[in-house]
C-alpha cells in the first residue's frame, strides 16, 4: 500500500445555470493567445448534444482511453506502444480542427474605417487560421440550450438505447448543462500515450501536466484522452491542457473556473488513495463496477491505519486534515451522490458530477392509498424529464440503478428540508429510506445548498519549504509562449523561427 | 588538385559538420520549446496520411540505403560474400523504390502545403529552404539511382564517394576522390552539406526525437515538484522514484 494525495472536483449539475463564466474566465487566464484560440480547457456543453469536439464520447471511432484485451489486461484502446510508433507520421485517431471549430476573429477595423452610408457597417468573421472571411457554420457552444437539437441530439453517443423512446419533440425535450475540464485521472491514458514522456502526473497532488520543453508534438495524447481534453496548439506545435490552475491551487486558492462559478456548483478537495491498486481497479471487468472499484481506492482519511501509512508516505499533516474535510470525499464516498463521468473509459477520472434532478414529466398517478404527495420523490424518480438511462450512459456506464439511488437521495434531501423548513418537523424516515441519517441529510444540505467558500474549496497549501526550485519557476505557469512577430497582412504568418527566449533557469 | 576542390570537398564538409554539431547543442540548450515536429495534422489529415507516411517511410529506407552504400566499405560486403553485381542490383532496385516512394510522398506534401490555405501560412522561411533542398536532393538521388545505375551506364560509387565520405570522419580527407566523380554525384554531395548545416536550425531536428524508448517504458509517469529533500526529513526523492508504479503493460 502506498498512499498519495489527489486533487479532485465535484460539480453539482442541478446548480449549473449554463452561464459560461467558467469558460470565459478560464480562457482569459490560460488560452487567450495565438495558436490556442480554439482551445477551451473548460467548456460547458448542453446535453444532449454531440459536444466539443464533435462526438468526443464515441470511443469506437476515437479510440481514446483504456480497454481490456482478451486476457482481461488493461491496454490503451488505440493500440500498444509499437503500433503507435508505426503510426507516428500520421495519427489516424486525431480529431481535426473542424471537429472543434475553425477559430475566428472579427474585422473590427471596418467599424471605424467604413465610409458614411445608410446602413451601419458590419464586422465580418475572419478565420484565425487562414485570415479569410468565414461563413460560420459551427463554433464553440454552437449547441447551446439545445440549438439544432432536433437534427443533432440523437447523434449524441449517450442516446444509445434511447433512440426509440426520445424523439426530441418539444414536449419530450430535456436538457442540462455539462461543464467539462480535464479529469486529472488517476490512470491517465494521455500520459500513457505520450511517447516522449512529456506528460506526467504530479506526485504531490495528482495534477496532470505537459512538460512544454519535452513535448515534441507527436499528438498521441490528444487522441489518447477519451475526454478530448488535451489540445494541440497549432502555433507552437505542442500539447496543452487544463493545469487545474496549479499555481493557484498550490497557494490554497480554488481554480479560476471554481472561483468564478456563478452557480457555485463546484467543490474542490483532495482524496487520499492507494496508488498500488490503480491497475487492479482500472482492470475491473464489469464496467458498471468501475465506480465501486474507484471508490475503494479512496482511503478513509479518519482511519488511523490510513493516517499512519499516509505519514509514512510523506503526506504532510495538514494535507491529511484537508482530506478529512474534503467535500469531494464527502460527496463521492461518504454520501455517494457524486459520480464519475464515463467511468467505462477506465482512466479513473477525478472530476465527478452530482446528477441533476429534473421536473416530473407526467402527472403522477395517485398511490394505492389515494395520496398524491408531491413530496413523494421516490414515486417520481422514474418519471423525471431527463431519462434515467441517459444519465446512466453518461455517469454510470449504463447502470440505471446507480443513477436512481443518487436521485432518490437527492429527492429525499429535498423533501427532508422542505418539511423541516415549512413545518419544522424532522422526518427521520426519509433518510432511512435512502440509507442516510438525518444528520447526514443536514450535512449534505449544508454542503450542496449553502456551503460557504471555505467549505466548498478545501485545498491544502503546497509545502514550498520542501522545494527550493519553486522560486525559479516563479512567473512560469506550465504553458510557454512562442514569440511570434505577427505580420500585418497575414496575422497567421510566422515571421521567425523561435529561438533565444523562453529560457528557464 | 585545385584549391577550389579542397574547399568544396574538404573545407565545406568540416564546416558543415561543425555547424551541425555545435548548432544542435546550441539549439537543444536554448530552444527546447521550439524543438518539435511542427505537425500540421490538426489542420488537415486526409492528404497528410498519404503524403507523410510515404515520405517518412521512403526516407527511412533511403537513409538506410545511404548507410549501407556509403558507410559500409565495399571490402566488408565482399568479405561476407556479396558480389559487386549483387550489391549493385540490390541498391539500384531497392534504392529506386525507396527514392520513388519518398519523392511521391514529398510531392503530395508539397501539394498539400501549397493548396491548403490553412497550411500555407504555417510555412516558415527556413521551411522553404529545407523543402527546396530536399526536393533537389531527392531528384538528384533519383537520377543517380534510376538514370545512372538502373537504366544507365552504372557507376560504382563505393570506392570513390564512399571512401571520400568516410575519410572525412577519419580525419584523413581525400578530396581528389570526389573531384573525379560524375557531376550528378558531386552536386548531390555538395548540396547535402548545406542540408546538414541547416539541420539544427530547422524542423528537421525532430528526427532525433523519435521516441523509441517509449517501448518498454512504464505507462504512467510521475514527477515530484520537490527536487531537494528538506533538512531533517526523509528524502522524498528516494521514496518517490521518478517513474514509479502502477506498472501497466
Ligand atoms: S481527462 Fe485529463 S488526465 Fe484524463 S486522460 Fe484526458 S487529459 Fe489525461
Ligand atoms: S460558471 Fe458555474 S454555473 Fe456558470 S456555466 Fe460554469 S459551471 Fe455552470
């Protein structure tokens, strides 16, 4: 047994209002520069929808993540090391820019230089790749709020098994938002796919990064990640990805997307896990059992044996304490209301989601005793607007029971709180039906509904005294910049081969 | 032997080799960030799949042919019983195939670069020089292999060009060997030195990064932020090896 710490995030999808503030602030901080225009480390997708890049969830074609081979051994879905090297000159599984979207900017100058005319001038869109005028047919967030869903939503890979039931007519339409960042997986297939060894997981906090000095642009990480959260910067020819805002996290501050989240849907914390069991857990045969396998990896931070082992493995005291207060551990393991995104990709992702409740679709039939208690959520679970199986395809490898159990807990929580607040009674039976005590429900309510900043974000500060190298990396943030002199006529033209700068001590 | 010949067949090679070595050291130390394949597959991948595979596999075969033909002395191949005519036929046919494959790949890649408005703008001026040199070198190489050796009068370059090339590295230059070679061979060799001199400053550096050691490496890599262990505490470096488990194969 060897214990390591890992940062994680939980997003409560019920609370996401789809405002895209997270995406915008992330972009401003990380990807607002040439070559990265199309890159969104954080993006918010409307589900159902094909997503960004298009159909990223379709691993039959994309070959991202891991799979079990005939001998039940864990293999990269895109093939072994040798076959990869043979495909190094042209990676067949790489998405191209149109799968994301062709980035553009507007010709703002026309607005000020246009001659006087009856109609106001228009700033037309110009491709950031070619400089040519662009007829916009697809873009970031093109499917926002189900735009185009009648023609596209059935193409969503999560619709598998639902095509017959859901016709995407207005009466049946359902939607919710799915904000996505890199999962900072415990078993990252991007790292495994990088032939240069430029990608790595940080031992101290599990953040997955790309060493910009060592990346040689072989692009296997991009296709290897099943979540398509490694991107290729077309100017620098290097891979880039979400950094979990590590310069902020090291200082105990939440990531930018969390800090600025309007709906306060995000929770950050660490979990302690047993790194020796990773391979075994990711090799669990039945995909629907991967959730339990991953939960088994999370060590109970109150268990004296775990604490002793953590200390032996150089986990500092304040990190163990942070693990005890971790909202991620609480939501995922203690209360079991958070679920990993697509566990069947076998990367053991660490950004989890509390599935959304949704309005009840049909009139609830009276129960046998004639009551139609609007609080009787258990009765309504099967009639929610968002099909259970859709959520199951997204969050539990297709196992409806897992989703039902979580939704029941969330429903019980609502009823419990409503009763308490409206009539002042504490109904212990509600918690009992979903295996939680009333004190648990109250804690869950505090956490999900009204948790203040320091309860949502519990991040221990990095132990800088342990590294004298940290000062040297001051001012750098994991992503380097190419010095490009932009030519006026052609904003995409590289004027010089970059040499000389970017030197780190 | 004229001083012109000495300059071209002795001085030029040594200058090129020096630039090649010093240039690489300098580039690697100063510009690891710019050291990449500069792939444009993100912008276009259908034509690339043909062009890039043909070009690279053809080039690998052609490089192998150069190693056999130039670096290995004729006496060695004869010692293992390969007669000159056997060698000649092999090198002419295999060389012609490799050269043609490379050439077709290169033409596809150049076509892609010129015709695709997304790729054109990514071309740097160094790229232009490299592509021009490569095109000329490959055409010359093809004329030698196909025009001279396969269909033409044939020319045994191993006792002349081969020996001249090796002697440069043995610090015992013999420019006269090259001075008497046919013009095609002279031009090919002459231009090749410019390619070598340009190598460290171009995208060609990615050749040295072919990640063969990926084979046999553990899949998941871990790195520690803390390089130096703190005083009085157990060494983090020791207990956290650079690449540790889980080992997945
Ligand atoms: S989600 Fe992140 S850590 Fe996981 S495989 Fe993709 S890029 Fe790697
Ligand atoms: S900022 Fe928060 S609420 Fe807004 S889209 Fe992002 S995750 Fe959702």
